[in-house]
C-alpha cells in the first residue's frame, strides 16, 4: 500500500511590522490614510541624515547585522552563481496573465533607460496604485486587477513585473521595526515582505509599502529590518547567532549549500511543508525515501538533487531541487502525478504551466492536465475560475495516462455542491459564485482499496477582468524640505524635497562642484634602470588622486655578470647579447651552468655566430658528461690531439652519431646546417622511430638521411620548420639555435 502524508497548512498572516517611534499596528487591517501617514514619516524622517535615534539596547540588533550578511550572501550564491534563472522565472497565473503583467511593466517603465530607473518607476507605481488591505490575495495578477494588497502582495507584484522585463527580483520577508528596541518573538508568524532586485551587480532592497525606492545601505537595513527568509527559505551559515526558538519552528533552511525542512531541530521527513499566506499557498517537498536512506519507515517518495535523479548523499528532510518530480503513489513503472519544484524546494502553485506539450494546472503539491479551453476560465486567487453556467471538462486526473482504466476508476466529489458539481466523467457544472474543493479518489476495482485521495480547488466567479494600465493615483505633489546634500569636488550640492503624499523625491541644485585640490603628495617613486619615477597627488577634500611621471629618463642597467650594480636586478646569463625573454635565454643559461659551452667572451655568448661541426659534437660530448672514447685511432687529418674537439670527434664517430665528410677529413670547421644538427641529436638519442609519419615539409624526402630525424625533432618540440611547408635542412645554425636544440632534447 502506497501512502500519502500531507502536512497541515500553517496559516501565516503577513501583517505590518513595528514602526520606529510609534506603537506597533499589530495585525488588524488599517486604513490607507494611516499607511500613507506612517509611510511619509518613515521616508522623510528616518532616511534624513539629520534624524537622530535614541541609543537603545535591544536584543535583536545583536543579530540583525549577521542576518543581513547571510541574506546577501545567499542571494549571490543561489540567484547569481547557482541558479540565475530562478530570479527571472515568471510562474504566475496563465499565459494571458503573464502577458498582462508584462504589458503593465512596459507601460509603467516607458521612457526609462536603465534597470534602476525601471525598478524605481515600478516601485512608485505600486505605492500609488495598490491600496493596503491585509485580507486580500497575494497573487500578482489578483493584486493588479483588484488594486488592493498587503505587503506580500506589493512585493509579489513588483517581483513579477521586474522579472517580465528580464530584471532579477526575489521576494523576502521578516519583520520591520526598530531593531534596537524590538523584543517581539519573530518566529510565530511573519511580519512584513519586500523585494530584492539585482541592479548593476548588486542587490537592492525595495519595500514598495514603506520605502521610496530601494536601498543598499546594509547598516540601515540591519537597524530597521529583520531579514528572515528569501522565498520562504531562511539562510543559516556557520557562526549564526539565531534566537534559540528559531530552530524550534517548522521552517525551510539553507545550510551547507543545500535546502532542508527542519522541525523541532531535526529534518522533517513527513510529507509536504505547506504555508498558506494571505490566500497564497507555498509548498515545500522534503526527501521522504526512508528505505533508500537506510532508515525505518515505508517508501514514501522520490527525490531529485539539483536536477539530477540521484539519491546519493541526501539526508532525510532535504528538499527536492529544480526539477519536475512525482510525489507519493507509484505503480506500473510510472509516477502518478507531477509538479515542479524550484531550486529551494518550493513548488509552483496557482499557475498554468506547459510540460511535455500539455498545459497543467499547478495546484498545491501536484498538477493536473488542463482539459478546459483557455476561453472557459481565468486564474483568480490561485484557482481556475469558471463562470456560472459553465458545463464541461476542467482537468484530467493526474494519473489518467498511467493506469489502465479497466482496472482503476476515479470518483469526483464536491464539498460545496451549491457552487459546483462534478459527475463521474469529470464534467464540471458551475452553479453559483464561490469556492469549492473537489476530492478525487482512485480506487482498485478488484480489491476496493484506496490508492490515492487528492484535492483540487476551483472557483466559480462572475467577475469580469479587463486590464486597466492607467495610473489611478497621479499625485499633485506637496513637497516638504527634507535635508541638504553639500557639494563635492565633482558633484553639485542640492536640497532634497520629498512629497508628503507619495514620497516622490525632488532635488534642487544649490552649490556648484568645488573642484579638486590636488595639493597633497602621497608618494614619490624614484626612477629605476628601466622605468621613469612618478609622483602621486591626492585631493585634500575627497582623496581623489592622479599620478605624474618624473621628468627623468631611466638609466640603463649596469651589469656586472648577472647582477645590476645600480638596482640589484638579476638576469639569467652574464651575456649582453642574450636579451631577456629571448627563446634561447634559458637554453644558454643551462648550457653554461652544465659546462656544455661558455661565451665567446666574459660579456658575449656569440649568439649569432655560426656553429661548426666541431662545436656541435663537442656540445653533445659535454652533454653526455665527457665520456672517454674507447679507441685513440684517428683517421682524420683535420683533427689533432691538441684540438679541443679531439675526444668529442672520436667519441661521436664510435657512437655512430656522425662520420667525416670524407674518409680522412672530418670537416671540423665546416658550418653545421639544420639537417646535420637534428640528425646528430636523433642518433645520440638512440635513433627512435617517430610516432607519426606525417611530413608537412616539401624539402624533406623519405630517402633523405635526415628524414626520420626531422620528424622526430618536430614531434618532440626540439624545432619546427622555417615555415609551414619548409624545414630548411641546408640552412646554417648559429650558437643560440644549437644550444636551444640541445636544451629541448636533453635539458628540459
């Protein structure tokens, strides 16, 4: 028997929080005039630099700065780095509602050129046009059509308007008030909601109900706002100083990079965690597969970790993550119903969403294929709403395409038959305005046992919704002086005036920019051997600075070997003809260090001097650590016992590295070309066969004695051709090139 456990809905009313310098309004509805007056007081006085608050010693202010840091860290980690698409998803209402909200957003922001201007315009429009009412819907489309809402309604509408314009926005909630004096228990219910908006690379907190436009001032936020959740998830990082009762309430937490459903300090594995807030439900689905986790209990679900069907590493209570998922019942190799979970485990609710080519009604912790035509219904208060008199299908059983209907039947029952009824074929008859809950029962025809009972809410409404994009509350501004911002070096000084009716801000220039006074010398850097010195000047008022080069040309290095006597800089070699950064700089240093060759003088290496056959075999002999030839027989007339290359020549001939140019002449003073050098190296390496046989060079033929040597040298990075198609076998080699070949073959 498959079981389905659904948590009881926790009804949380988002009321007004505690306001500064005033009594708490509590959680009762208040009239719009009171909201306007308090809103004005907060906007003008609290944000004024002249406003002075008493130095209270409240307990919450010890926590709020850390909560602010946690929230902004969470916003970056989840909505910028991990799931940027989550802050742009528009999952509300149906396609028509989404088009209406986008048109509203475009109408409000007409003429705005930047995301910040658009966010400010939407914030002000909502403040002017949405009238406060705690007993109203929080669904964005309802808020627009009804022009009423509470703080969550304001925040949701702002979020979806911004997202429809491609501006990332996320709803948060908690409490508002003077954190230095407030001691209220914050964890019995939520107090206020707002909207985080990602603008110009940072998160800005907008509160359409209380603050005129947004703020990034984290000190101000910490004093006046307790940040509890982001999309109903509480960020919890190491070192958090949360009140003890925080972990005793059912909540969704983000910690260790994952989301968890906690209840009584332990992960909760018992069904969905559902919150109903102002007629809008929020559903979270924890991992429930206890057997797969090695725990006691029955199979009760399937989880997905960050979009991957993977059970490894999950813990009981950890949330589903960013995927379509099934919940509960399972049979015949298929899952019985589908819904969609966001990255934080929250499921889409009160929306029509297409999946696999099927329009689905996203409802509570499941979804249903929509059978009604688009013209038959609207979305109202999170439900499909039908007009009185409608008779026809509305949704299909969520398991209808899984089970064989010869063995399983579905029964339908309305708990409010005076509102609507549903017959045995799933045909809805809408009778009178109101709400009804339809119970769907899947039964086993053979055994009569119940496999599943699920519910779906529907509405019958005669309300006609026509979108009205006009501004209903254009304000005849009544400006009051707030404060003065003094001029700076670059910006005008101005007076700030704020409308006492709507909070619109007006600025009047009063003082021209002062201009910089760069009279402070902060640092002087003297000239060096390779760069001019410089002096930095700073402004006495604002600290702005600029740098000027000293009018002194740099001196050249005075090298004594590898060290400059003027500045102490060092170089790899003591040779003036081996410039820093040349391809042969390290090879020359290696050759000298290992006794393979010296310079042509104390200060020159002779980099461009031609390299003779005698030099090449001598370099090879020294690289091999000067082995003695086994014989002193010398057939060459041009090789004498007194020559520095005498033993190297005898050794090279014995090793098969080279022969003379004739039977009695070695050609010691002949210039060595590229073909000869790579052939000497290849033979010294034991004549390895090249791995590949690709020969790009037109001047290297298979019958040439240097054919394999060239291919091997190119494969091993010893040298390339002189062009893409020419190796240049007859080109002479200088000393820099030869030591570079040796270094690449034996030194690296």
